[in-house]
C-alpha cells in the first residue's frame, strides 16, 4: 500500500525544510524527500549571510521576519542556527546614494533597524576599511551570518516533531499524474501519494519540471567562494560587508578566516549540469577577488589563501524566485530560483508556502509577487541597483 500525505516536498535544502516545518506546524501531513542528506547540496555551502537590505517592500519584510526568527531560533523553531550578530554594511557609490536613502526610508517603515553611517562611524566598527567621499554606507546592526547546514537540519528536526516524515537518500524517480493533476511520486523508497507536490529542488528544478513538460526559467549557475586566513592583527569577528563598488561581499568565518564572493550578475551565464560540474575553486577567482578585497581592506594584503569551493545558485531571469502553482489547478507547486537569496529569506518563505497551500485568507506574505506568469507578462521583478543579485 502506498503511503498517503497531504503534501509531498521534493528537496531537503533550506527552502524545503523551512516549508516542511511551517506546513507541519499547521497540522498538514507532510513528507519531504531528499536525494542525499538534509542540507547536503548548495544549502550546506551557502555563505548564509543575514541582511535585510532589499529594495522591494515584500522582500524587505520577509528578510526582517527572517532576522527575528534567527535571533530567537531556539524558541521559534528549536535547535540551533549558528547566528552570529556581527552587523552588516552596504557600501555604495554616491551615484547609488539617492536609491540607498530611498530604500533606507522604506526599510525603516517596515521595522528594519538601519541607518546611514559616516565614514568615521564605519571605521570605528571595522578598523582598516578604506572609504572616501565617493561612497555612501548603510549599516544594519542586526545583520550577520549563520550556519545554513545547521539551520536546515534544525528545520527538518522541528518538522519531524510536528509529524512530518523526512526521507533521506530517497531520490524521486517520477511524478505521477491523473489527468491534469498530480497524485504522487515514485522514489527509491517506494511510492508516496499526495494531491499536492512542492518542488523545492533549487539547481535541479529545471530538470525536475521538464519531466512534467514544464519549461521553468531557472538555471543552475556555478558560483565560487574563497577563504583567506587573516593576519594576526585583524582577527576576531567583523561586520559583513557588501561592496557594490568592487562587486564583492566578505564576512568573517570564525575569528581567523574571511569568506568572500562576488556580487556579479554575470554569474548567471555560468550555467552547469547540477550533477556534474567543477566544485573546486579557480585559481584565477582567488586572485581576482583577493585584489578586490585589498582595494577596500588593505590589511588583507598580508592574508593567505586557504582555498575555497564552487557551488550553485538557482537563477531566474530577474534573480527572484518562483513561488506558484504551475499550471493552476494541477496541485504542482514550484518554490525555487532564489538566486542566492534563499537562506536569509527561508523563515519567511516557509511561512509563505504554508499560507499558500492552506489558502490563508490573510497571508503575511503574498506569494503572488513571485508568480510564474510574470515572465510571460514581461513584468519581471526589478531592483534599485545594477547588481540584481542584491534584490
């Protein structure tokens, strides 16, 4: 006899586990299937930066909700998330200044603690940064980073405590339909039935959806992260820095290392096979990002590379996710394409998914902002900056 559920979630990364948690908490009978282990894919390699700096009100509200969950994670979810409250800086050009200040007002209106900082105030919190009159800097005291692998496993454990069934090493081999509606999945752990299936498979989404003859514009794109061992005189926890001018972000990794990556829309061009791509870091990338960081933080000239890795973003044409039933009435939902935003938004996304599935009449976060048809309508979600990845 097949096992029956209200909802089957495919994918055990941060989005799938957060969704399972919120659905199970509402009393929905949930099964989550992960082809390897919880958090074992790109989630576990996430830079896991926590920030609320968005230029759309909905995503700003979602990020604000997320920060509050991360701050009280044990009480809100249970388990640990590894939240490190280091603070967060956005460094933009004077040309970006008007948009930064406009966004600042919007962010404050939704409850985000954020403010314009003088260069002197920045350096007081992060000695050694090089700033001049050509920059505008915004600071979020609640920003920082966490541990994405730990967070996903905590969401999964909490979902289990609310009755969800978590199937690891359970690859979905087919999605079954009756007419135009989904009815279940075939997997390496057997057949499971449900009238609702949610695809939370990130970089694998396009391939999964193609089995249902759906063409979903989500590409698996290779991105890289580098580690540098800091010189002894600059060890300790430092604020996270997003530097629009040098197209980089960097943060502490513990008290001795710095983790760094690019803010570069061109990463969307590095489309790969999610099952077979180079997961090692390129030497050229280390050199490139090292030079960019030194421009902003010269003390790093004395740092040493300790390598890094390549992972994947699931990227849509506008760098914002798709959260929708496709097609309408089918019972098949896609919740994917977070383009590097998934971790920080995951607490709110899980709630959004649960409100969507249970058809809440007054949702906190309306998923229709991320509707699939926006691409057919030629109405992509826009941001205030050229660096679309920032949101």
